[in-house]
C-alpha cells in the first residue's frame, strides 16, 4: 500500500452530468489502494469537493499556468499518476506524466493519438489498413489531393474530437465548402501546431468504437459501442449501443489490428477510445483517442458489462495491470436529442417512464442556444438511456423513449457565413459555477 500522501493528479474534472460517475468510482478505487485524488480545474469546484482532497483553480488551457499548478501540487504531494479524460488536455497531461516520471501514454503515444495526420502516417507505415490520406493547408492543395484519392472524401480537423468539423465531400462541387468547414474548425483548436485539414478516402460501413486499457504496452479491449450518426454530410454522433456479448470482442482480426495500432503508436499506459469502420475489406481505424470515450459511452459500458472505467483508470494510472473481466451481460444504449433547426431552448421535459428506461436527462437550461453543423456542433438538448435483452430491442426502446422528450424552443436564424463557432460545453473543462 502506498503512503497516505500518494496522489493521482486529475487534469480537469469535466461536466458533472458527463463525468461524476467516473470520478466517484475512481475516488473509491483510489481510497481502497491507499491513494487520494487531487485536481487542477478550470472553474470554481462545487460537486468535485466530495472526491478530491486538494483542488487548484487555474486556467487549464494556459499550458504555462497549468504546468506551474501541477508542479506546486507535486511539491505538496507525492504524485504517482496523472488522470485526464478531456480531449483538449490529454497532450499536456501526458507531458506532465513524463515530467513526473509516472505511468502515461508516453509523448510518442499522445502525439500519435492527438495528431490525426501522425496517426494515419504511423499506422500506414506499420502496414495497418488505412484509407488514402493527406494534409491540406489550402483549397488548391485539397482539390489536388481529393482528385488523387478519388471521391467521396472526408475532411476533418487535424486535432479535434467528437466529429467536430468532420464533413463528407461527394464530389468536386462540395469540396470548397467541406475544406472551409474542416479548416475553420481546426482554428478552434487550442494548439497552433495542429492546423490544417486532413483529407482521406471515405471508408463505407458501420462505425463502432472500442474503449480499451493499455498497461506496459499491453492492449486489452473493454467494450464495443455501435455508433449511430446523423446530419449528413456531417457525422454528428446521436447514439451508441453497448452489448456485453458483442461478437466483435472475439473478432481476432479486429483485436489484432487494435493491438498492433497501439504498439505502433507507442501507447504505454492509459485508456484509449478507438473509432473503427467495418468495411467490406475489413476493419479500418478512423482515429485513436488518448482518453476514455465521451458521450457517456463509458457509463453505458459499465452498465452493460460491469467493467468500471473509473477503477481501470486508477489502476493503469498507478502502474498496475487492470482486471478486464465483464461481470454482466446486458445491452445498454444512449440516444441524444437534437433540435430540428437552430434554436434557443425555452424548456425541456424528459420521460420518467418508458420501457427499459434507465435514465433520462435534459442537457441544457432555458436560454441555451443550440446550433446544428456547420454553425455549431453537439447541439444536444437531452439524452435517454435504455436497457434490453438484445441490440434491436434496445434500439427500439431508445426510439420510443426519445419520442417522449418534449422541447419548447424558439427558432433562430443561422449564423453569418464563416462565423466562428464556440466549442460546446462538455468537451471542455467547464461546469456550472
């Protein structure tokens, strides 16, 4: 057992609605092995105070201030690991883990995940199936690259998450707009090293995500989520279903590809969220994220399998091989509610009862402005979570529960052309004050 002053340092707590379940189980696990949790957060803590024994308030998006606060934490406590589940912060979290000489993704690993161009380049060099791809910094370069790859092509920012700025161009007529969308979204990223748009061939087929744990370069899958997307030509993620008995968990080709990809990228210790397309030619990795999945995927994964991501986080961050063993065999899914058009929300009513309903929640307060892509992203007003005996029944129950959500909203005009959008709450370390 470690000393009472040994701590795991968390960089950003995230939203209560999205992450408290994770923090709660991580705190319980940490305490059981003689560790405490400490936090560097962006806003004044409220609910976090129950779980963290020391909290520093600082602008986490200022690397200099964040590093200073982390070193001050390390002076007060013995930091034995670093936790981070917020996409914009995974890079600096990995850099701090390397500085403190504690388990982490490694610098190669975090750059391999964060920089989508580097991801593609490394995996391609390792012989792992990839769509044709390149990086473009001008529309002229994009046009030449798309002609070489062949339409349809996908444009995406070099280092953002949650499908922000990802758009399909079916032909040359759609290219200019697609490049503008991805390039403009890239400007919203906080790291100027990752400017430009990635262009890649479209990989047709169902999309899944796999959350997995890595200990000392050993990759172990935890659960598979089947994704539902919408708002074409964009790729908004509107729902996920996790089946503890998903046959893909036993698919040797998929698991070998994931194992080889993590080894090639240099990921040593951590939890990753890998998105994959199941094509006729076989599985193709879309991206590897150096963090747990968003969209409450880890929560529904826990409900479906019994595997607790908070426990796994503590184990890998403190240098221990996690026990990835499912204790449940359920099917659980989540469906997000989106408005039909840009609007200001006046009120949301969610169902208290529906077949298989586990949880329903509003995600915004009255007065919230929701904008659909490309003027905004993740314009969600609510979610419902349902369980069932099989994936189709779960999907049917999600549809029925989502239909019971009532929205009072006032339509608003679209934003001005090329107007900058704001990254949505939930991706960033923000919460109610």
